[in-house]
């Protein structure tokens, strides 16, 4: 039986609180937040008990939803949770950092095992048409040969590198469920647990999303090289999820559910799958990534993928649709009205030749979105945001195409949308950049870098559009340094394991 997660207490499953809303900032669209009613429960009341174990981080600047606070002070309790954000410190226990703190981002879509083939598919025989579908055949060969320990090593190093660039949470879209011959592991969740272990070792917060997969295309049986992905039916998938519900919280991780894609299941299965889901469990699926997928859905199901989904499933804020590249205006409107989230993966979509997401119409409709590194040809959120903007500039043959309807700063707008949309992808809806009661997760930019030292309000744009690895001072996760000056605290162990396991593939 599926149950909701009480383990969200550690992260907070927030709702919007009532009362008059503060005036939103024109570029971010949000206003300085107060602790949610849930977060307040995590904060001891005033008095000596509140002060024990407290520490102040003093930065040259802290990015808030109302802009830069300079200097900025983040007060953190003994569990690494934020107790306050202010401009001065009265505490004796402090850490002074010559840097600028920006919130850690959510990587909204990851296939960890695919990182092992990053850079290996960039060649083709002469006069050969190479596209997503031919790339997928190469990916299948990797999927058929990688084992549990190799996946754990790949994911461990990958997740550590995500932290280095500023992702502090990752949504792992997991479909490599079974043994190499398609039989179940004992226990059947062995591969999923390995991903949880990898995230724990790397220090990143994991939202594990195992997905349902049964067919090889619309109305087509699965192929043998998809055998590691498959469930016999929805009931078998639910038993798999039930097993994980008991295990995932042990790793301070969270659990979602999903469907690989509409082409991976029958119509009734899709409706059944999404009709019986715990209220606060996130739901993810690939959709409309390729035009041929859209054409097949039209031919077999009589509607475009997004069109069919919103007409047959109760799509809402807990849904994240990955890619949604090939959608028309009426589908854009339906997604915006549904309050669903879209996960855009610019570097992977460019690498695979997928196409461009219709951001102009989606922004106009107020749609929610975030970013993901997907196949991991790029791991840098600044690069994802830059390519997202540049793709739209190339399409429209204009600059600063996001600056309209009161938006005056492209980078600030994109960062805020990616931050808030990333939280939606994990089932969290808090609107404050650094929320009281939640872990202090931040990317720290070096204020001594020549470009950062000569910037004020344009620091974020400099990070996005003029990125230099030397800008990165480190990453703080749950109030602790996990990466400093490019070095992960478990760098040598994670690196040695990755190299050893991948070389054996």
C-alpha cells in the first residue's frame, strides 16, 4: 500500500501561508519570505536553547529574493539549518568568508549511469544520419553492461561534481532497475539503494524517482535491450515503490514516482499509474522530446503527448514534465494553467539535437520551469542557464529576450525561475531564497576574483554569462563545506572508485 512520506520533515513539505503578500521584486517575482508554518516547527523558541550550537557565516554578500545583502550573515544551528539571514552578526562563533553566497540549485533531471559515456558519442561514420535515436542505441549498450558497483561509483563521482558547480539537490530519474539479464536483483531495489548510497557519500540531497517502463513504443512490445528497465505491470511497479518507501528515508533522501514516457506504457496504465499516488509525491516523465514521438502519439492515441496527458490525467503542481520540446501554443497554455513544472536540459538537448523549448510563449503564460543536466555532457548550472538564453536569442535574433513585462535582468530572472522550479520538482514550494528552518545550502563565489571584485548588482549575470571556474570558492551543504577551491572533501576516494570501475567497463 502506498503511503505518504513523514520523512519530509527534515526538508519541509511547504505550503504557502496566508495573509497579505509582500510586494514582489520585479526581476525575481518573489518577495522576502518568512518561515512557513512548517519551518517554524523546526525552530526552537527564543531563549538559551535556541542559541546553543549556533554559528554565523559572514559573507561579503548574500543573494536574497530582494537582491544582494552586503554584507550578509547566515545564522545556522547545530544541525546545519538556517535560523536567520541578516546584515550583522552579534555572535562569537562565526566564520568569515570572502565570498558571495547564492542558493544551491536543484538538478531537476539526472540519469547518473549515462555520465560514463559523456564525450564518447561525438563521432559518426561518414554520410551517416546521427540523431537521438542512434545515440540511444549507444546508450543501451552501456545500460546492458554496467553493474551495481559501477553505477554507484559513477554516481558518487558525478554527484560530487554537481556539488562543485552549485547543485545541492539532484532528482535521479531511475530506470536501470534490474540485472543484466533482466531478472530481479535480490533485493529488487539493489540498484536504487546504490544510488542512495552514492548521494550520501557525495553529500548531495537526493530525490529518487524510479519510473515505470513496460513497452518499447506506442503499442509496440519492448525490445530485448530494454530488459533491465521493465516491469510486468503497474502492480509490480507499486511493489517496487513500496520497498523503497521503507528504505529511502534512511539516507535522508526523498522518493518520487514517474513514467519513463507515454510511449513506455499503455493508455490505461498511464491513467491508473497517476490516479493512485500519495498526495505529496512528485511525479516525473519524459514528454515530447522528439518530433517522431509526437507523430507516433498522434497516430496511435489521437492527440499530441502533452495534449493527451492534460486531458486524461489530473496534471498539477506535483508534476514535472521533462523536455516538452515539441509543444504547440494550446499545450503551452494548458501546462501554464495546470501549474505543472517543465524540466529543461539545454546542454543535453543541444547535444542530442532535440530542438528548442518554446520559452517565449511559456514565459508569457507564467509557466514554471527548472534545469537538469540529464545525460551530463555538462554539469554546470550556469552553462545550462546561459545556453537556455542563447538558444532563445538565436531563435528570435535578439538580445535579452527574457527582459519584458517588468523583467530587467536576464540572469536574475532565470536564476529565480530555476531555483523555484527546481524546488517544485522535489515537492517543495517555499519562496524564500534562504528559508529559515531548512538546510543552509549555498554555492560560494570568490569575491576576490577580478570580475566579481568589480561587480555589484551584476554578480549573478557575470557568473552566468562570463563563467570562470576560478570564480568558485566552494559549496556549503547543510551548513558544512563539502567543496572548497574545487576539491570535494572525499575527492580522492570518489575519483579512485570512478576511474577503477569505469575502466573495467
